[in-house]
């Protein structure tokens, strides 16, 4: 196997791009957009990709970019993913390049784009030696709009003419020490779904509740049932988190009993079996409580992101590469998955692969993602670029019969 390590490593090439990649990251940070329509973000990325000899296509229903790099040697296809969208959070970091638009890259997607650009650059420089094809998936709408699923529907997995044999993504984490790489085999992140409910009573005068059916105390019973469902109806060995995240009534006066209460439960599981149990049993349980109290419950189950599942074979190979690149002392093998979710899960449902987290905590200390104060140390961008490039190269170099 010939892999670009030592003096010719991708790490050296990516490090040479540090100033340029950090500059692009900070431009993207100020140009943050949210959702599926990211015209300015797309414009910046297309500018940076221009002239690199890539086959570039853009999305029909979202501001995605698919860039195909064909190597000079025959081989399979590998996909790399970087997400593009920000969050509707007013930034309070005080950084000189802070966003002032009311939106913010509070999940580090600006670093993801810069790291992907670095991987494109260093792989393109070695195009003639590249043993196969790399598809670069620049994806909007990761923060709840399922942009990954939409890109799959629009054909990202067939962009190179054949399906990828593996897919990889790196996500930064402002709460993990800088430069530490984190992953695990099997479930990496939870599925995310919702149960939206409307509980119907009759309303009435607040002075005479006995003349009607007040849904508010019944809603309290539903909330308690939701909070205890996971602990009493699901096995302790298969974790689930179910939380009531929205609650409101249609009463607009202090002396009027509500006729209806609206609730929403956020559901996170680590297996499809558990998710199907929740989907089948929780609405039935809550409807029974409502009926027992003279109310009627309407509910709608909304499936969102599936479990982010790291293929064990691919992930063992990834871990071996990470140990070699940065040293085993800087690689963490998670004991348990995160209950947060990721829409790279849609890709990993179709293609075996791995999601890796890289620590980007600032020198001042760890900070939570999705916070108005979230700060990322962008000195890790060359590491992101070199690891993505190395993972793609190593996978392409593997015996195709194992693909």
C-alpha cells in the first residue's frame, strides 16, 4: 500500500494551507445562512472550488454542491460530507469576525466547510496518484431540515457513476480538547423524532370547571406519563430519551378554561426496535389516559433523523488510521453514543462509513455547541483536512474485493 505519509503526508500539505483555510472559515462565519437555501455560502464555496478540475453540480431544491474528483488510477468511489448551514442564534462571542445577522455558526459547520475545502485541495494536488474517485458532499439543512436525505434523493450517491463504497464526515466539538479525535463502532448518535399532540376538552368558565372538561390537568397527566414511559416500558439496556419540549393552550384569558392543549414530545433512541416500540405504544397509552378523563387526543408521529450508525468494519479501519496519524493517546473510543442526532445518518443508512468528532475547544475552556457563546479553535482545520483526505485515500487503496 502506498499512502502519503511522512514527508509527503497530507498533514504537511494541509498545514501549508492553514492561513488560507482559516480565512475562508471566518468569511463563511460572517456570511452564515440557515436552512436549505444558502446562496451566499454556496457562492463562496463555488469560488474556492473553481479551477481545481472537479465535476461540479448544484442542488435543484437546495443550495447544495456535489464535487467529483476523479483520480488518475482506477479504483472505487469514496464520499466525504461537510455541512453548510448555521442556526437562528444571535451571536454573543465578541469575535472580530462574529456574525451580525442574527444567525450563527454555533455548531461549527463553517469549520466543516473549510476542512472539506482543504481536503479537496490536497487530494486534487495528488490527482494522478489518486486510486479512485472522491465525491465531496457540501450539504445545507443539517440542522433539522434533512438536507442529507434531500441530496440523496437528488442523486448525490450516484454523482460519480457508481455508488461509494464508504463515506466519512468530521464534526468539530467545542467541548472536547483541541485536536482529540473521537468515534466509536456501531451507534454513534441517536435518532430524533417527535410526537405532536392536541388534547381536546370542552373549555368553559374558570369559575365553573365542573360544567366542562378542562384539558389542562389531563395534559399534566400526559406529561408525567411521557416522562416515565422510557423508564418503565423500555429495556434499560437500550437507551431512550423522551422529553416534552412544547406546551401551550388555546385560552387567551385568565378566566377561560382551555378547550385544547398542544404538546410536543422529542424522542431520541439508539435502535429502530426501540423507536418502533415508542411509536406504537406511547400514542396508545396517552390516548387511553385522555379518554379516561373525558378528553380526546389527536397525535402525529414525525420521523426525523435516524440513528447515526458507524459501520464496525469501516470504523475499525478508521481508528487504525487515526491512531497512526495522531497517536493513540489522542484518539478516544467512546464507550456510549451521544443522544444528539446528525443527518449524516441518512448517508450511513445507504453507505458503510464513519462519523468522527474532532476537539476544537478554545484555549479559554470547553463551551457547548448551539450556544450564543460557542467558540471554536480554528487551528484544527488543517487536521480536519488531512484526516478526511487520508481516510479517503486509505479506503481507495484497499483491495476492491473487500469493498
